[in-house]
């Protein structure tokens, strides 16, 4: 797992690139969720959020709103030709996520835009 930031600001004002490699004990879908959670510093479930006691905890949105999880699973479990590589890129939770045939997940966090609200 490696993390390259294009600015070093943890508030994500600059774009961040993050590489996550699938572990033996997780599915591709779990790996995508874990990678995006790490980049965005957003828990997977509302119960993991510090504000959950008040009922307003943040969590990642459902992955199926961005991509079909069954299709990702199917891609990762299908045997492909040795030389046939693939990659799928989709937007999710303010990031561009790329999943590759080598079980690598690349997450590009998009710079957040904060409005003053005045």
C-alpha cells in the first residue's frame, strides 16, 4: 500500500493518489471500500463514526450507487488470459477509483471545494 499526495494537506485541498493492494483475506469490493475509506478518512459504517451517538455520523455511500459490486466480483474471479489485463475506473465518494486486473486499487481523491455559506 502506498500513498502519494500532491500537496501534503490532510484537508484534501489538493488531489491525493493512493495505491491499495488486495489482501488475501478480502474481496475486491472490500478492498475498494477500505481504500476509499482510508483516503477520505470516512468510516465504512455510520456506527464507526464518532458522531454516531447523536445519530448524524458520516459513512461512505453505498458502492452500488457508483458501480455494480457483482460485476467487480465477477471480473476479479474470472480467469483471464495471461496477457489480458483490464481496468475499471469509476467515480465514488469524491474520488476516482481504478481497479486493475492485478488486484490493485488506485484512488485519486478530488480536491474538496468548500463554500463559505455567507
